């Protein structure tokens, strides 16, 4: 189930979503794919990946 696009994440929920995005990104998904799949903006997905300590691929925000 997709959360509302403007749903504010905090605490453990933020960590859980960020960790899941990190796992999917490291498995090969692009930032844009993750944004489309979750209904979140590319910027929010990027912020969550950063929050999770993800090492970003070169040019990954241009996908």
C-alpha cells in the first residue's frame, strides 16, 4: 500500500522507510523509480536515502 504523497515521516517510521529505500536502491532501482513507486518526490527519496547512509551512484539523480 502506497502512503499519501505528503505523509510526514518521523521516528521509527522514517527509519523503516529509509532503510527499505536504501535496500531497493542498492539492488539497482533508480531514485526516480523509487519516487514513482512510493508516490514521493525525487527530493524526498534522495533525502531518505541520505538519512539511511546510502552511498549514491554517480548521476543517480539524473535518472
